[in-house]
């Protein structure tokens, strides 16, 4: 099969009356500062980087538990639990013994004795520090000279306890996670963005969050990560937003409304209403004034609000048509067809000779219709033929042909219909036909006598009714 091609682009000339009747409006191609707003939904989640885990660095047994409920709010420095560790007690005793020896041997004259005592004391103190024994407990140990049997463990941050494994009398090791504490002063919001919109976003774009629970309240942040996976069921991509959470109003799992503002900078734009698809092309009509309209193939990119970003084909300050594009496209094709489509007269064929055609019209054609204007459906056509001196022209064969060009953008194939008119006397010929669509039709009227053309006339008519 031959490859189909897009129809040629043909300029169109419209009268002011015609432009007004089909509602032609114009606009301007111009540069604008664009900010693309994209709306979606999302859910609040904990910022994993603000999670703190509480563990001990030595084996032991939990004695008392102070923070004993999941989702309990705990402040930094508040006690969580106490732990008894034989290893910790033994190390404290070693430290105290090293301190005593250090004092006794400090004045020794034997080489290396005083230095060795200092080393033992420092090693014991270093081991206690490595086990995260607070400096206050070390100071208390030095002051009292007694080992701390039950060491109190404090919360390293303020936040909500999201996981608790600390229980009285539980044996714990350094690998045991006892608490997970979440700081909710900043949260993640996982927004579900359709894959077609991902190209509009970038890391760092400003975002705002609203929640039905807090009317009039807006939470702000920015895009932190566009995750590299598409949900196969919803065809959405998860976009992670980092959002400040003053007052801790946003709760993990909460459903929120998301608005992302992406600055696109200064862009050349054309009104979206000016662009229409014609086959595989994007077309606009340039307005050169005085009804002179030129179809122009262009390329557009992102749609932002009521505008398309222009990629190629247009320049700033050009005037373009912003309404009635489909009708103008149809008019363009009709005017193109008017120069090439003339229905053959009845009986014309391979054996017909151009020598038989008259060089000038022998009759004048006056065309009227009922109803006027024509409508979609059945219509009556009347042609009055007159010769020199306005005398009736009788005995002719009159054919009226209606033609509407294809409109690929609307999925419409070309249409045509013909009617042979009957002679009614006194130069009047009448007939009828059915028109299947409203819109602009090209009408070709041919009159013959004795098999030879005597008159031809072409005109455009508007047919009321839908397409």
C-alpha cells in the first residue's frame, strides 16, 4: 500500500464577514516567565535520616524501664531505662584501682612505674568512654569512689518512640535494638506523580502541602528525590518531598494534597487554543491581516496552563488565530480544492475533445436554495439560466455538485454529492439532494446543451447543523 502523506498546507483568504460568522479570534506569540504548577496526592512518612536507635555497648540486664509505651513522646536527655552490667562494674573497679595505684606510685623513682600507672588508669577510663558511659557518671565515680551498678540510659534526641524492645530483666547485648525514636520536626511526603508528568519536575523544586484536617494551613518544603521506579498498577512514580513540620501537625500515614511549583524560566509560548493536530503535524494559522491566513507547521513542548512552549516554527510577536481553527482548516482545503476540482460534465470521457468546449460562457447562472441557508439533511436547489439580454436559456442539462474536503484532525473523509436538476420552464431548473454534514461546502454548477458546456460556476455555501 502506498504511504499516506499529510495534506499540503494552503493559505486561505477570508472576508471580514466570513471571519466574523465563524468566530475567528487572534492572539500573539510572546515570551513569558513560566511557573509550572502540578497537583497530586501523597502520604506523610517518617524521614528515615531523623530516626535514632538506642542500644548499649556492653552486655547486661535491664532493671527499670521509664519510657514504657510505643509512640510516647520523649525529650532529649530524659531517662529511658537502667541497666546492670557485670562487665561495666568490673571495669569501673579496675578504673578505681588504677586511680589508687596512680596516686601511690606517682612519686616512685623507679623508671616507668609512674608512667605505667597512668597508662592503666587512662586505659580503664577510655574503655568506659567507649561504652558510652556519660561524663557525669565518670565524674560521680571519681568523686564517690564507688562503682555505679545501675547505669541510666538517656534519650539522645527528642521525638516519638516508634519501636520499644526494652523490658525489665531483659538480657541485652550490643546488637540489641532497644528503642527507635523518630524526630518529626521534618517529615517526608511521598507524592504519587503520573509518569507523563515526571519530566516537569526536578530535584529542589518548591512544594507545598495542605491537609483537610487543618483548613488554611500550608506546609512548605521541596523535592528531595524522584525515585527510580514506576508503579505498574497505577503508572505513577513516587516523588519524595522534605517538608518542615512545625507543631508536629503532620502525622505519619496522613493523606495530604501536594502542589509542586517548578520554575521554567522565560519561554516562548503560544496559546493552546491556537494549536491543533492535523494528521501527524501541529498546525497554527498565522494572521497576516485583511483575512489572509497562512497555515504553519510548528513543534510545541510542555503545556503550561493555557499555553504551549514553542520548540520551533514561531517567533515572538507573531499574530496567530486562536479560535475556529478547524473551520479555517476546512476552508483552506476547500479553497485548495476549488483550483483543482471541477466535476466533469455528463457524457465527458476519454473520447471527449477539448475543442468542443466554448471559450466563453454562453449563459449566466443564478443559484438559489430552499431553505436558505442550507441545512444538514434534504435541500432544494434552483438554477436560473439566462442568455444575452437576460433571456431565459432553455433545453439545458444542469448538474449541481457539493464537495467538502477531508478533515483529518476530526477524522472526517472527503464528502461529495450531486443532483441533476429538472427543467421547470422559462430558464428555471430545480432538483434536490441530501447533505450529510454541516459546515462549508464547495458548490460546482455545470450547464450543458447538446453535450457541450455552456456555463460553469463555483461558490462556497455554509450549511447549518452539526458535523
